[in-house]
């Protein structure tokens, strides 16, 4: 896992870069119905991760923060699914992904850790 994500600002940048990579992937897809249907799904879920994280950072309570981090996890898991379908259906070559699936997995691990730590600290401060 990349060790460069240490602050909320760095994670914000990383999720934004992830969204931009998803956008570029979508733009590179063929105009076939299959590619466009799958592409729009990955475009929606992959770009919403950063937006949800921004909302999490501006949350008014720990419970709201935990819920928004949960939304990030949900969208990342969905993005991983659509990326798998794009690849396994032959809609896109693995060379076109250039580590995108790995980045999705790394972000999933980061947000899982954030979620677990925040939930644990919420239990201890209650």
C-alpha cells in the first residue's frame, strides 16, 4: 500500500486523482452499448468517492463522519465491481487500467482503516 496518504488533504487529493483517472478511463471506452452502460456505472461510483470524503471532512458529528466514510467504502466497492466487469467482459484491456484497480483496492483499505479507528474511538468516548 502506498504510504503517502498521511493527512486529510492528501487523501482528498488522492481521491480526486482517482476520480480523474476514472473519467479518463470512461472517455477512452468505445461507444458500444456495453462499454457505455458499464462505463457510466464506474464513472458515477468512482467519481463520488472524493465527493463523499469531502462531505465527511465537513461532518458535524462523529456519527455523520462514520456514515460518510461508509458511503466512500460503498462507492469504492461498487467501483471495484464495475472495473472487474469491464475487464472480465473484455470491454477493456487490462493495460488500459494501468493500476486503477489496485488504487481502488488501496483506497478501500485506507477507508476501512479510517472507519474502524473512528468507530473504535466513538465507542471509547461514549
